[in-house]
C-alpha cells in the first residue's frame, strides 16, 4: 500500500511540475555531459530531477538568489549518478547551499601539541554527514563541460559514501556486489595512484584523489562520468566496480573518436 501511495504521489508531483520544455532545453544545452544520454535516459533524468527539486531546499549564500535555471543545472548533475539507483540514496538531509563563488569557512583545529588554531581554507564545495551540500555556483555551472572534473558529482558522491557513516571510500554496496572485489580494486588502485602522484605523473585524474580513500572515491566518480575512458585504461578493476555500483557504463556512451 505504501509503495502504491508513493508512486501515485510521485506521478502527481511530476505531472504538476512547473518546469517548461524551454527551461529543460536550456538546462540540458548548458550541460554537454548529458548529451550522450538516450532519449529514455533523459526522460528518466528529468523525472528524477523534478522529484529531487521537490525534496530538497536551495538556499543562496552571500546574497545569491538561486534561480530555477541554477537549481536545474545543479539537480541534473546531482541526479546523474543515481539515474539507475534510487532517490532515497540522498535521504536524511534537505539543504543545498549555494555560494556565488569559492568560500572560506573558519574552522577551529587542535594540533598534536594541544594548541588550538583558527584556520580559513578556500573551498568550492562541501558535503556534511546528515547535513547540507555546499557548492560554489561558478564551479557547479562549469561542471558539465566534460573536462574530467565535476564539483556537483564530487560532493554528491560523498553523500552516497556517507550513507553508512563517515565518508571513507566504501559506500553501501548492492547485494550482487562482493565486498572483497571492491576492497581489492580500490585499495590497489589507491596505492598505485599515490605512487603516480608522488612521482609527478600526469594521469588526467586530479591528485587531490590521493589525499584519502574518501576523496579517491569522489574524484574517481567525477572522472567516471566525465572521462570514463581514463579509469577504464588505468584501473579497469575500479571501472568495473563503479559500473556495477552506479549501474551505468559511461564508456559505452562515448563517441568512438573519443576513445582513440
């Protein structure tokens, strides 16, 4: 009964969406990353995005007025990773805070000697466990341009990772996935990537991924959707795990000339 009521309610939300065809067209045109999706995938992404916007609250910081177009740009990118999963993966929190550009929150840090420091670090995004996702609009706006970097996907990958606790690069796996396979692929890949970054090798993957297993998963999730061929070439076992986890195969969507 609950499932029937939920389906009825979601159909009603989608049916009464105020988003016009022109607004959808403008948002999709601004995100070349979505161009390879099939018509069916685009239709499902629109539906998921409408439900996402219904569940989440967008708040502008520093006087920013978050327009519908801005919310669409962010929501479409946020929903791409869960296109074949479930919107419930983003349950447990509601706010998306958008800054005009990078922000520098002040934090209190205690060092190993017990000395308290007040520090400010420039950021483009943050994801809080059981809290908001925070994004810089200038980074979110550029996210869908297929350059291997995507701020929105990065922060929402952290949210997926946090479903079973603090972000550690080990999100809850599907029943048909083996924990041993995930651990082996990511542990070996992370160690190798740290070595590559330490030697100054340019791989096409941001070396920020070498700072922790959580960042490794989030950065590789960006690359998985933007430049999946890089992961498939360098870390085929990780690509296989991400393909199973996200239930998507982005390499199969890439034009043949992009794979040469």
